[in-house]
C-alpha cells in the first residue's frame, strides 16, 4: 500500500463507517486470514477500529456515522496498513482481546483468546457442576482469560491458572491484577500436573496446544505470530492431551469432569481412544473439538487399556 494511497484515505475518509468499509476492501484485496476472534473482514475491521478509538465492542448507526479527527484517521489508517502488510492478528496490534465479554491484555507471548469454552463458562458449566465449586483448574492458561472468567462466575472458588511458560504467566498475572483477582486466581508454573501434587479439583478445563504436524505446516501467516509452544503438539496434536487423560483422574474429585479443547485433532482422538466415552460438546455460537469426560470414565478406561 503506497504512501499516496494512505494519504488519500486519511484525507477523504471521515467516519467510522468510511474507514470500516475501506479496511474491508484492503483486507479482501490482501487475502487476509481471520481466525483470532473474528471470522470475516467486516467484524475484523470494525473491532480493530473501535479498539483504536477506545470504544466498546458493538456499534449503532449513530456511532458508525461519527466523524473522526485527523489524528484518529491517521492512527486507524496506520494500523490497518500494519494488519495488511505484516499479517499481525488484530489483537496483537491493539494488545487487547475479548473473552466472555471481558477485555484482556495480550501480546505475542500468548495465544489470542478465541475458545468456544467461553460459552460453557457463561453457562456456569451447568451440565458438569452439580454444586458450587471450591477449586477449579485452568490447565495451559496462556493469557489467563479462562481462569479469570471462571473466577468471575464462581467468586468463592479458588482458581489455579497453570502454564509451563513463564512468559505466558507474566501476561496472565497482568490480567489477574487488572481484575483485582490476586486473592482468588493463582498463576502456577508447571508442566501440566507436575507441580500440583496433592491438589483435587471440582473441574479441570484446558485449551492446550493441539495443532498436529500437518496443520502446523499449513498455518496461515497470522498464526506465525503466535508462540509455537502454545500451538504445536506433535504428530497427532495430542502430546499433552495423552498425558492429561492418563494423569488427570488423580487430580479430580470423585464424579468431577475434565473439559478439553482439541480442535481439528478430534479425528485423532476418535481413532486413538476407541471405546472411550467422550461427550463432544455442541456450541450455539459455533466451535468444535471440545470434549468432556468424567473422572470415573477415565479410570475405568485405562484399567482396561
């Protein structure tokens, strides 16, 4: 995108609507990939522009018609150019991603939050918790968004936010402090369960690395900005999930559930664990590859296998 084209946009475009339309055209022309919180160029452009302007998500016709100052137009144009030329996910450009209706700080030390597990959190895990929980685990916490959102829904529960990456835990701790939840949500550095000896949880939730070798080689450029440690999980994408299934029961209370996202690697789950009774969850807002399994189901399965 040459300098004249950019100057023309700053000069001739005036409203949020103008710049959203312009951004959509630029995104389509560049063939960008959308998968970090949005799935289409309009939503991506509008989200990016509203964040630049420090406005909340959602828009009204009146808001879209609002005129912008020259400095605002320049900032919007500059960030749209970066999105096009550098293929950086929008959330990294603004250092903000939304999850469960809450804003979180993110940068390239953590994945951009986008898990459909948000829907389960908003429903307070109605199908998987019969009583108010006292101890919850977010395994592979990344930015801490799942742990913090669970803490918001269950204010009397202790939530452990576990990750192997100290960089990720630094980001998680920033978000924990931002929400003043340091007395409820605890970042813990651990290779899965290794540093959790003796802990027992009412529910374990995990969005672990699950991208298999084939998908890693085909990832769009946008994903190359995310930490590989948070994506890659071996040939079948199940390196961490294999351990979680085998080791998890000793960290679950009787009758408790484990909920795990495996994305496209669900095909490997079905072939690798024949006969294991997993509940594959359907989401009203879209998303796939999330299963729930009860402690006793895992115990009995691994006794026989």
